[in-house]
C-alpha cells in the first residue's frame, strides 16, 4: 500500500515523464530518495535528446554508485513511472540500491506498446525480479497507471505523426 509520501514521489515521476515527452524523449521519470525520506536526485528519459541508453533509472544507479556509501545505497528507494528495464534493473542491483516502487509494470507497458503499434523493444521486457531477485519491489500503483498510459499513448501517436509520408504541398 502506498502512503502519502510515496504518492508524492510517484506524482513527481509522472511530471518528469511528462517533461521527457514534451522534450521529444520517451515518457519515463524517476526519483532517488534516501533512507530518511530526502530526495537526492531526479532524472528523466533522454534517449533522443542525449543518447540511446539514457534511462532515468540508469542515471540514478550511476549517481548513487558515485555519490553514496554502500550503507546509504542499501537504505535508498527508487520511485519510477515504469518498472525498470533489464539494463536498469541490473545497474540498480550492481549499485546495491534498496527498494523500487514503480507505477506501471513492464507487462503493462508491453501490452500498451503492442496496442499502439509502437516499435518493438530491442530488449526483452522482464520483471525486475527475474533480473535482480534480491531487490524489494512494489507496483503497479493502480491509482497512477492511467496517467502513465496516457503519456505512452501520446508518445506513440506523436511518433506515428512523424512518420506520415510527406504530402503534395511539399512537392516542387
Ligand atoms: N523503465 C524504463 N523502461 C524503459 N523502456 C525504454 N526506455 C525506458 C526507460 O527510460 N525506463
């Protein structure tokens, strides 16, 4: 069950995901919170505007590995709009981070992407625990799933628009 504090961090993840979408990136956002409840670092997806592996969860795992003690990392929680992909789940585990709370699951995302006829992911979408079995994971958070789904719908409607053939008005 999600308390008020966790709910606020997850709302922030949705805002970050929306900012990513508005910038032309994929709609994912994440927040790293220490054992005392302080927000340490936030990130959003930048796979278009920076580079192809810039998922927020990977940025947070690398930030934590570089800036936090082993003990502090184990007590930290990562809140995120979508369940970690295998790359980010592995980085989270290698960094020795603690709990993950996600809004929508990889299974939900896979179903949405099929319905939206989005490009197929180059990496198999697996539950975090299939990649990193020691991590404590909570999600999906039903009350916020529709907000995340809406962002993915917009992303793939926009992508669809970009690939429409150029029409006669552009012909010379
Ligand atoms: N959780 C998550 N899954 C993704 N799948 C593709 N990109 C991302 C991302 O940035 N975060």
